[in-house]
C-alpha cells in the first residue's frame, strides 16, 4: 500500500491508498521537531484503531515545510524500507512540467493539486485551495500548471486582525445571518466571510477574463464548503484532491519506471 503524506504549514495529512481507494486519512499538527520514531508510533496506533494493517511499501511526500522532510524520509527508510518520492525534487517526475518564469520554484502542493485536478476534471481549470494561504492554480488544457495567485488564508487574516487590533476578539469563521453586523463579532464574521467570497469571485473572474477560455473552478481545503454554501463560487468541491494528486504522481513515476 501507498502512504501519501501532504505536509502543510499548519497540518500534515497521512493517507493510506490501496491502489483502488483511500483506506484511511489521519491528520496531525505540522512540527519539524517530530522524529521518525514519533511519527511511526502515532501512525501505528491509529491504524490499529482503524483495523488497517500497516502493509506499506511505498511513500510519497508533498511538503511546503522543508524542515519536516528529513524525518519523513527517515520514517520511510527505517520503517517501510523504501525510498520516498518527494514532489518538487528532481527525481520525482511530473505528468506535466509547469510553464512558469525561468528559475521559479512552484510549491509542491500546487503541483500536486494540478495533477489531481487534471486527472479528475481535465484541463482549463482554476483550483482554489483554502489552506494557510488561499491559492488559485491555473491548469492548462494539457494539464500543465501555468501560474496562479496567492492570497492570505482565512484563519491567517483572522489571526492578524485579532493580534494587531487590541479591541477585536478572536472569532470563528462562519456564514453570518446578515451582512450588516450589529455587534463586534458579527461585524468581523461578516467582513471575513463576505470579504473572502468577494475575493474568490473577483480573482476567478479576472483569471477567466485573462485566460479567455471557458474554465471550471475546483475547490479544496477545509473551509471550501463554508464559502461554497449558497454561493456559486465553485463548480466542484473535492475534499481529497491533494491526496488524489499524490497517488497520480506516484503512479506516473511507477509507469515511467522511475520507482
């Protein structure tokens, strides 16, 4: 079985793929100090809880936090006796090479989302990922990543608002009943919710205008369903898009004889 690891700035997701379906998805806080042994104990106990044998013989990693990769490599080598594929490294092949400015390093999460989205939905896409940052990835007709947009994430914006304005409390992200808030919390929730609805719609409209072709919008990330409710922002919500992209890239490397 394949262990697909998606390491973001906030959380790291471990998924077990048996070649047909995702058997289990586990989440932990991203911590570069966590050792390979700690990862293994945590993973072993949770897989036992889910009654899944740890029959892992392949590992693929996407990480936006370079410092965690070393211990994840050690995990794969020490406990699963395999060399992991690390997206973004030269020895990890991509189904389509990105077309960006020379010398630009594209985030591995964006490459993975591109591969997963193209495999499921074809080309001419905008992939909106609600993570620590809110990213917009443009997928060309042939499946290549051709650029995008990076905006501050929803929770990051809320945190900054709370920390930099002494009188403003920390609030949860939710869809408010009304746009006009009648108390501080309602005002903040309205600003965040409707502000990001406008941000997503505006950026997607500008991308479509510049790209000058019909495009579908695919959303992923924990807060995507919240911003999709009652609004026509997205054509599809795909909860496991990133994990699917990791399985696509792994299979491509396997088909090319790279592993």
